[in-house]
């Protein structure tokens, strides 16, 4: 057993050396990156954290479930915006902080957005869900599914400190979901992926990209990719974590849905987008990366859901940690190596 473990440790070390040798277009070192080595005998590109779920049911008073949430490195630690569904079935956004990216302290109240940057008649903040967070030019931007006049669209806000959040105008008309900003401008314009939808469970959905000179006026809409094939995402698809820029292109982790005799199943996979024309898909492997298999993914408020919303990458080692919602009930972690996942995406 010791010999096997030593061989696997050596293989992991070589993987990290290979990742270190690969120069990523963008990325920072994360010294306290949440991490767990690939289990003995595991050949999967992603492996689940042995301590999953990292956020369980009823984590704070009045909150029933926390899932589909976003995490970023912040001041040498970690901060995040979390989807918190209350005991009254309200969808709230709350902040959370962690020293290690695994153990989280969640706020006792929802985010109180500063509305001064919006028109007086823009509509009161009602509720929101499925946030993403990205740093662009030193400022953190939050995008989420914002409920505006009873319909879903893409809400936007910015923060410098995860204490004060300044809400901006909604990006798009209803109905829209899964708004995900790229971490840098494209030809001088902000870029955001989204999925036009409807006001129900959305029995359709393709990914589009839109551009904006000021993050207020959005246009130049481009189709990125459609649902349908591969089979595991034949019903609908949506962008997941902030796309990761590499020399080969933008690595997009996205969720896809298939309808089965027992209902929808949410899995996630990858695609590679062109660096300067991110509406152009270079590669899209047929196999998924992760599909519901464990109890906490298959049993919960909405069974059979694995929904990714955030990914951390340590630029020195190539280690990757993906935060995903499980069964609309829990927050879970999976680990992998960026280089392996990029190779899989390009070579499949």
C-alpha cells in the first residue's frame, strides 16, 4: 500500500510540475488553496472532497438551504456571495467569509444593496439567486438571477470590500438566467454570457454572449452554443463559473440538463472558447465532467443536481477547486488539475 501511495504521490507531483510549466494567460497564486489529493485508485479528472457537503442544511437561523454560490480569493482568505433559501422560501443573497475556502461563516442577514446608482423607479430589490462573482480591474462584480417585477433577469452589483454592495441596472430584459461575466474586457468592452429563458422551469436554453462599453448598455449579442448535443445536455445549458483564460482559449465550465423518466438531471462539462472572440466555440467534448452520483447530489430539495458556480485555480500548481450546488440543498467541492481538464477539453 505504501508503494502504491508513493507512486500516486509522485504522479501528482509530476502533474503539478507540468501545470507549473504551463504558462497561463491570467492567474494568481493561492497559497491557502482548498485542496485534497486525488484518492488512491481514482482515475477521474474531478474528484469530490471527502468532507462534502461543506455547507449543510440549516447552516444559520432561518436558512434552510445554501447552494449555487460564488467564491473568490480575498485579502489572503476567501469571500463569497451565497444563495440562501430561507424557511419562508425567499431566495436571498448573503455574504460569507472563510480562512481556508472550506469552513464558512455566513452573514445573518441578506445583502442590503445600495440603490443610489439606479433610477428611482428601477424597482425594489425583491429576491435573487445563483450568484457569480468576478474581479475585473481591481473591483469585484456580482451577477445573479434577479427577480424583477416577478420575472427573472440578470442583476449586477459591485463591491470593493464585501461589505457595501452597489447595485447597477439590470443587464437584460426578462427572461434571462446564468449571467456570467468574463474577467477581462474583449476589444475594450465588458463581456457576459447568459441564457435567455422563460418564466417557468425553462424547458429550453442556449448560451449567448453580449458586450457592453459601460456594463449598463448591452448589445452585440452572439450565440455561443446550443443545447441538444451531447446527450447529457439535450434540454438546456448554462454558463457556470467565471471562464478561465488560458493560452489555448477560455475554459468554460457549464451545466447541462437532460430529461429522464424521473425528471431533470443536471451535470456539468467543459468547452473551449476563442480568447478574442469568446462567442466562437473551439472545442466541446461529448463526455461530462461530473454527474450526480452521491447521496447529497441525488437526494434533496431537487434531486439529481450538480450545478457549478465558482472555480479557483492556483496558477503555481494548476490545482483547481470547483464549488457546486448539490440537489438544490448543499454546497459541495470537487478538485482537479487545470492542465488535465484543459487537455481533456482540447483532445477529446
